[in-house]
C-alpha cells in the first residue's frame, strides 16, 4: 500500500466539503421506529416551560402527526400528550419561512419564536427577525403550502 500525502488528504477533504455545499457536516437526524424525530431531538415543551430549547431523550418520547418527539422528562411528555396541538411546533418542526416558500427544510432547534401561543421554527437564527416583521404573511403562505408539502420527504 502506498503512502498518501497530507496534501492529498486535505485536498480530498476540501473537495468533499465543496460537494456537500455548506462546508459543515451535520449529524444524522435522529429517527425512532422509522419516523422522523422532530427538532433534532429537542423537547418541544421546554420552549414553553423553560423559555429555551432543552435536549430530549429517547427514553421519553411520543408521536403526533406522524412525527416523534423526545422529552427531557416524564412530566414534559405528559404535558405534550395531554395537549399536543399546543406544544407541537407548527409545520412538524420544519422551517416556517421555507415552508412559506414551498420547500421543506430542517430547522435549527435554537432558531424559534412563540407567536400567538404557537411554536415556530426556522432554519437559522436570521429567520427570527424576518418572521417577527412578516408574521401574518409567512404564517398564511406556509399554511397554504403545508397541505401539499406535509407528505413529501
């Protein structure tokens, strides 16, 4: 077997990063029993009760609207199960702005807003001020698009 130079390894990494597009490698999305785990495993109830996202655990999970959610404890799971319409993020936790533009995009669990008692997620923190300026329009357009996007991968 021949020796591979460091330059070749670094060049290969640079090419790989260019092909992936963003230059960042994302961890595989968590899955539970073949279902998507929303919010990358963050607890949706924590946004309401703690005022910030907290990592959930596969030990405490529940499914709603064909998506699995993880919770940080049994109490949060019980709150969610009792009222999933209140705690589940809108658009199954996909980026609300991208849904309004007709495409699904996984949200950043730390890019979020609670508006009118509903949890909205965004692909990046830069989406938060845009959403706050155009809440009604984004929600209306995303709601129109969601019916067609819901079942798509």
